[in-house]
C-alpha cells in the first residue's frame, strides 16, 4: 500500500534544539531513503518539513520507519493512496450496482 506522509517540525523546536533536530532528522531521512520503501520524496521550501510517498505492507512497518525521531519532533499527516485508474474501476462498479 502506498502512503503519503507529510511532516512539519514542531514550532516549539527553536534555538539549540534546531541543531539537534537537524542531526537526528538527517539520520532518519537517510535511513528512510535507503529503506527501499520510498517511491517519491521532497522538502517544502516554505516551512520546516517535507513529504514521502512510502510503499508499506502494514501500519507497523510505517511506524518502524517513522519512529522515534519523526513522531517525537514533527506533526505528521498520512494519507493512503490509490491510482486514478483504480478510482475509474470503482466508479464503473458503483454505476452498475
């Protein structure tokens, strides 16, 4: 299953904490990028955050990828993804029901 994950650093992380977060987040991002689960990724240029599109088998696998750094330091939003083609199949199915 593909999951869109957006993340944005907590506003309360300021001063010396920013340096700590950059170090920890950099290590986590490298781990996530080398996991083989990333199908797309990017950084937001207008805020302290970014996104991943991850291919995972379960919620547990997603939790393993994001913890502990991401959960402890970022607002996280996730959305399961489905292709536009698959949506067309659903529309056809519902139309004939």
